C-alpha cells in the first residue's frame, strides 16, 4: 500500500512549511496569542488567500474537495508551527456542520464568507452537564409560530470570543440524551439573548462560555431538518478529533526532534548528555511513541471515509494513543530539557501545553478507551 503523499498534498505541505519557517516564528506566535483577538487577522486572511481554509469543502461550495488525508497534512504542519489561528473552530467544526446541513442559500451567507476569511464562526457543541457526550443536550428550542425560542448554556466554545456566527445545537424534541430531536441553528453572536464570557485557555487559544436566554430566531436560522441535526454534528466532531490528533502528531515530532538536538549540545561532565545511555533509551521511547501515533493516525485517516463502526473505532484508537503517548512525549521533552523546559520563553513548554489541551478535548484517553471496550 502506498502511504506517500500525492502531488497536491506535497504542494500543500510545502506551502505551509515555508510559511511557518519564514513568517510564523515562535515569538510572532506568542504576540498573536497575547493580542485582543488571540490570533492574527492578517495571518488568517493569508490562510484564506492561500486556499488552506477551502481544503475540506466541495468545489461547488468554493473548496478543493479535500478529504481526511488533506486535513492531516494541514494540521500536522500547524502542530509543528504551534499555530493559534482558529482553523479548527472555523473550518473543521462550524464549517463541518455547514457543509453537511446548510442549504445553498445558507452556504452562500455563512460558509463561503468563512472560506474567504471574512467571517468568524464557532460551533457550540458542549454543555456543562454533558462531559463528552454531545447528544446530552439540555439547551432547548421551542417553536413560537414561525420562530424558535432558544434557552440554555454552552461551554468551551472555541473561537467564541471572535465568532460573528455561532452554530448552536438545541433540543427540539425527545429526552435529554437522545440523538434524535437535536436541531442546528445558525445564530448571530451579537443577537439579544446571547451572553458570551470569553477566556484564554492553557494552550494559548481562546474559548468562551455562552448563555442563551429567550433567544428568538426565525426559520432561516435552522440548518438542515428539524430534529435531525445529530448526524452532521457527530460527523463534524469526528473530523475535528482526527484533526487535533494530526496536530498532536506534528507537535510530538517537533518535541522529539528538539529534545534530540538539545541532547547533542547540552554538556554535563564534559560530554553531551546525549551520550548517556539512559537518556538515549528515553529518546528512543519518544521516537517509538511518535511512530506508533503516526501509524495509527494514517490508519484512521484512510478508514474514515468508509464510515461505520470501524471508522469510529479507529478514531477512538488514535485519540487514546494521543492521550497516552502525547503526555509521555511531552513530559520527557520537558524533563530532558531540565529546568528551562518549563520556562515561558522556551517553546517546548508551550508545545506540551497544547498537547495537554488536545488530550482533553473531544474525549480524553479514558473516555475513548471505554468506547473501545464497549
């Protein structure tokens, strides 16, 4: 089986790598993360101009018909650059729902401006009581003539601070944990009834808590069929899970490379610490974890288009692997760098923070292990 990238994927990878090397150094990344928006609007527009925001969408919607392998290429490189721009929130999460559920008119209104870099979006898929179960939904939408009245709370909304449009799943029928009865709504973030409390996350990204009180929307806000929104929501979360796993693999590879390089220059007892056999063993373990994670990621990416239980199993397998191996690689990188490994000025600590956050979103290792066991 040929695991090599095709010509288009190689060009995509090369363009991102050149951008990271030439225009996105660690100090710039830190400045963007510390800004009011938490990212660079100019960099985001560059992403759009270079076509990266269009990768997973159909040509009909203004995209390039990319699949999971293309997103893997993008996200691994973003992981290497520790990119803070809201690609996951816009393209994978909100965009993933819009491309599956929105009508042609709705795509023209929201999806295409997002692809062009002119509209910031978010998907409010988590609720305080739900843990990682996206079907556990207490937010309600009640019909009132041709309108809908929404009430509820959403937590950890990525890009919630900057989003101009937020996709809000709400229960229109059924019990709180039913998959049926969930409807998707596209909501103006500045609408009366939407209260946003934003905050910076441990990994330098942005998220928000959103409270919805008697929010009135009309029928044009409904994405897809009423009560049938779970399938699009679930598929977008699966795409996002694979995407952050690819990002994590990129981060792990950087941490491994940086640790090996540091071991060649850090002197102790008159010799490089990389000459100590005990440390060599630890770095070999890091390499093994990186290679195993890469292999599992490629399996999950290849099987994902088939759908079904096997694709779900593959996603849970790679997410479990990332949760366990990512933490181990991050800890080893920090420890082998010594005290400087936890300093704010060294990028190693920030790579580890991002790995830690990735380990928790879309289900931690224990949660995915339970899914595999079930």
